[in-house]
C-alpha cells in the first residue's frame, strides 16, 4: 500500500508541477507582503483541491454519463500528459495562455496545479488504486505543492533561476514518462 501511495502521490505532484508555477507565482505576487502571498497560495491550492476532489469522487459518474470507456480515458490522458510534459521540457506553448487575473486564477487557469492532466490522472488512480490511496496521494501532492510555492522565494535564492528551470525540465521528463505508462497500459487493455 505504501508503494502505491508514494507512486500515486509522486505522479500527481509531477503533474501539478509546482516548480513551473514558481516564476509565474513570483511575478504576480511581486510587491505583496507575506500575508497576501500566504493567502494567494492558500486560495490557489484550495481551488486545486476542490477541482481534484470533485473529479476524485465524481469522475467515474462523469465517465458513465458521457459513456467514456476507462481504457479510452487512459490513452487520451496519456496523450494530454505527454503534450504537457513536452511543453515543459522544450519550453514550448501549445496550450497555455497567459492570464492577467489574480494569482490564484493564474495558477488554476494554466494547467500547472490543476487541469486535464490532474483530472485524468485522478480518475485513473481511483480506478486502479481505489479511493483511500488516491485521497492520501492527492493530499500529499497538494501539501507538497503548497510547500513548494511557500518556499518559492527561498528555492530561487538557493537554486537560482537556472536551477528552478532545470527542476521544471526534470518534472517535464517525468511527466512524459507517466504519460507513456498510461498509454502503454491503456493499449494493453485493448488486447
């Protein structure tokens, strides 16, 4: 069980990719005091949690309503995750747009903390591991994302801008690896 929780939590953390949020987060919270930044992180992770848990508990029902087969979701999710991972690794922008709203909406609007990757992965993990493991993994990933954003100023000071960029690229490679695993297991289930 511990191995499954760790695998699921790490996968969700990688897909949320809070390291890629650091430059955006720092730029939109520039000039804010510590309390305002803390509230922004709380709202951003809170919104991420609401979306994540909505699909954790109701994702299966949504699939049923739209008559989407789980295997199809797994393959489609793998494709979406691989696109997001390629964006991170190659510093491209196929999907993402820049928003000029509050920091919490920026972090939600771009698929950095939540988005198609997290939604699909959460539904897949509920199917594969069940609710308890997925809930624990989701809470761990959300807490890790919160800590990463909270420590973002220190991370930039310690790692430097290039260090944060490297962490983002590594996250992208891991994301593509998770995506490939989804596609492979989805294709195997077809045969």
